[in-house]
């Protein structure tokens, strides 16, 4: 595991199943953390010890669909720690189950907002301070389902595909800047929510949040300085 002790990492969705694993991984690597959630109480509940370590962790409420909230998040992070070396954006979600002709337009828009707009806004906000420093790592979380559309999941699949295209465009724009932009493509993650929703599945085939967190940490480290615009499968055994 890379040494992050001189690094500041912004983890969004840090109270979620993957986000909390990502926060723990960077914390174990010595990073100072800015932990963002719509409801910060979620972070206090998921990461009690880290959230209480005021020297190394700042817990901040932010709605990543809201441009002003995202700008405020980055501002507060910079005021507190002076820099953002890496962004690990885990915000996102899943709604599916109906064919296109039965899917409410609100669901289409919700998916694009939650999975693509959020990544667009938070990338926009962290890039200027990273450009100033001439370095930075941005890691987003797309999904295996981004690679091809499947039945009854058009909105989800399209929104995660949009995220991959965003990552590729950012990578092309930033390749001379010292900033890397990549994403991971999880298969089904072994989360309490998935276990509750699919109790008969073989959980051993699913990918553990900690295993994805290790890949995200690698992409946020200087060891991955030559990796640019990648969409890395993290499927576990599924
Ligand atoms: N779980 C899977 O099997 C799977 C598979 C492939 C990809 N992924 C992707 O992996 C990532 C993490 O998934 P997960 O299972 O860990 O989900 P999760 O537990 O729901 O975590 C996502 C976190 O993001 C927060 N969030 C949602 N909207 C937000 C907003 N507008 N502003 C700020 N925070 C917001 C959620 O908080 P709230 O409670 O407030 O909504 C939640 O804490 C997501 O991008 C997901 O699409 C998951």
C-alpha cells in the first residue's frame, strides 16, 4: 500500500458501503481525509473512529448534484488542509427493473444526475486547485454495466457510460497537467444492501469493497502516474 501521509484525499459518499471502505484504506495509508456525504451523520455512524480524528479528518455535508454545494465542499477542504491531492468519488446509485417504455422520465434523469452530473461537478471543482499544484489524481466509480446496455437498466447503464466518457475526456484534457483521471468498474459489490436484496446469491463471487478500495488507492498513488483515462474492471469472481 502506498504511503499517503503527505496526501489529502477527498472521499465522496464516504458513509456508503464502498465509500467507507475507501476512507478506511486511505486512512490506514496515513492520508488526511475530507469525507463528504449528503448526511454527515452517516459518516459518523460508518466511520466513528476516523470521523472523530479531527487532526486527520474533516466531515463535510455536501450534495454532489448541487453546484454551489460542491464548490463549497472544495473550498472548505482547501481552507482546512490547503490542498487536495486525490479525489475518490464513490457517489452513485442504482435504479432499474423496467423496460424503457415503462420507465418514468424522472428515473432516467435521476440516474444521469446521481451517476454523471455528480462526477462532472466534483471534477470541475477539484481540477483548478490541482492544476495550480501541477498534480492530482481523480478516481470515479462507474460500473460493469456501463460497458453495454442490458434489459431493464437503460438509465443506469447510460448514466455510468456517460461517466466513462467524462473520464476519457478529462484524461485527454489533463494528460499534460500532472493530473490523472481514471475510473473503476465494479461488478456486484458485496454490500449489506445487496445481500438483503439478493439473499440467495453466492456472495463469495461478489467483489469486496476493500478490494475495490485497494484499486482506487493504487490509482490515487504516484505508482499509477502513467495510467490515464482507464476504466478498470473490478468484478471479483463474478
Ligand atoms: N453496490 C453495487 O453492487 C455497485 C455495483 C457497481 C457500481 N457501484 C457503484 O459504486 C458506488 C458505491 O456504491 P455503494 O453500493 O457503496 O452505494 P452506497 O452505499 O449507496 O453509497 C453511496 C453514497 O453516496 C451518497 N450519496 C448519494 N447521493 C448523493 C449526493 N447527491 N451527494 C452526496 N452524497 C450522495 C449516499 O448517501 P444517501 O444515503 O444520502 O443516498 C451513499 O452514502 C456507486 O457509484 C455505485 O453506483 C455499486
